[in-house]
C-alpha cells in the first residue's frame, strides 16, 4: 500500500509545469524522472520516506542543504528549496522526533529561516550568538538549546574550508541523514552551473556537497531532491542528464564540462519543482506514520511562501520577488498540498 500511495504522489509531483522560459526542453521532468525511476525501481518519494523511517529516530540529527543561483540574479535565493526544506524538516520533526539542521548560503538564510518559522518549527535561531540575518555558529555543547532542537548552521562560501567544516559538522552531530533540496552541485570539473549552462561563481556558493560526499563515505543516508539535473543527487543519473539537458554535456561557460553534477545520493527524488518532491516525501511519511498533518495544509503553505518572499526571496524563473515558485502561482502550491493531503487521507481511510 505505501508503494501505491508513493506512485500517486510521484505522479502528482512530476506534472510538468515548465514555462520553457529558460530553453529547457519540454518534457524534461518526465525524461529525468523516468531515468531516476529506472535506476531506483520503486516510486521515488516512497523510497526516500521508507529509508528515512528506517534511518531516523527520536532526537537524531538530520541535515538539510538548499541554495541555488547567484547573488547577481537571485540575491537572497529562490523560492524553490526553502519551502521544501521547511516542509520536510517539519515532517521529520513531528513524525519521527528528528532534530533538523539547515545549511544554506548566508545571503539566503533570512528567507529560509522565515519559511521554517512559518511552519511553527522552532529551529530558526541558533545558540544565541548570531547577529540578525546570520546563521548561528554550529559548535555545540551537549546541552545547548539550539543543539537540542536543531538550528541553522554556519557554512563558508567558496571552496576554502568547506571540506573541513563538513567533517566537523558530521563529527559533532552524527546525523542519520543528509538531505539536499534544490542545492546546486558541481560538475566533473568542480564548476557550478545554472541549468541554462552558465557558470555560477564558486565563491558565491556554499560547497556543502562535501557533506553529501563525506556522509556517503560514513554510510549515512543521503537524499537529493531535484528538478533540473544540476542539483545534488543528480549524479545518480549523470549520463542521462548529459543526454537529456540542452547544456548537460557541454555548457556555455569556458569549462565546457556541462551542467550535470557529479554528486550522487543514495536516493534521488526527481520532481517538476524540487519543493514538490520534498512535499511528496512528507506525504509518504504522513501515510506511513498515519498522520496526514505531517504535510502542511494550504493555509500553512501560503504562509510559508509569503514569509519566504517577504524576506527577499525571488521566484527562480521570473528572477523577481513575487509570490510564486518556478513560475507557478501560490494557488498552485496550495492546491498541490491539498491534493497530497487528500491522497494520504484517502489511503489512510481505506486501510481502517
Ligand atoms: Zn561550464
């Protein structure tokens, strides 16, 4: 039964909504999804939720990564990512008792924090030492309040110190999962790109992909939730991304290495919009744990998007501060969570 629910959820979260503004091929979502599905066999949202229920227990740390684009066109990040993180962090906290820790670029932390706050999650502040708008320092003693409930973690921008910081975080928190939602990953040459094949300067990015790679080496569950092929996790289907995307194999920047990221994850959830993939995982968790409220309802979804945009976040397709996600309106987001909740509720009713 969870697999059947996962099938419906996957279908809903992969409805193509692409405006084709960026020269992406039409039908891109289906092609990427089919590749990820063929590789992993089971419905993707189901698989991620199942692995999380197996790996994560009460008070276990779970690390979330998000952040896409560059300051020149997305000064405080984009609405795809923070809402997915907030939704899934909330589901893991309420459903499994996990402690969520969030990492994003410092310039994106304000909107990400506001979005988490809008869900009622108390992970917005750190250990008390942070100044406004700055992620808290992530060095904890066991009884620190922030460490008990989860919080935003400092992470450097650019390559310098990123590997060391990743190892330090894994040592301190011993997380049971690392989950990336719409987090740009490097290609084979270590260069970051937009899906349009343009270089995103290394110094503008939190090189948090080290957390995925180092977690994998320690046997910690890694999950990538993506919609474009250039985000963490898509390394699992790298050759197909190179084939499917216009700039997959050869990019427009001098590196010529293509936008496909090399960074794979244990589970890759491919969706039409990354947030939707995260919502889908939350929906499968809600079904498995018998609690529909693990998926935010429409009023909460609206509150999250309003909070995210009010604090400076942009729609990543419009590159403007409007209350939409990848050029789909707030009504669409609210409708999607309403439909996800209906799938979960109907499923739970049937098994009573
Ligand atoms: Zn390039």
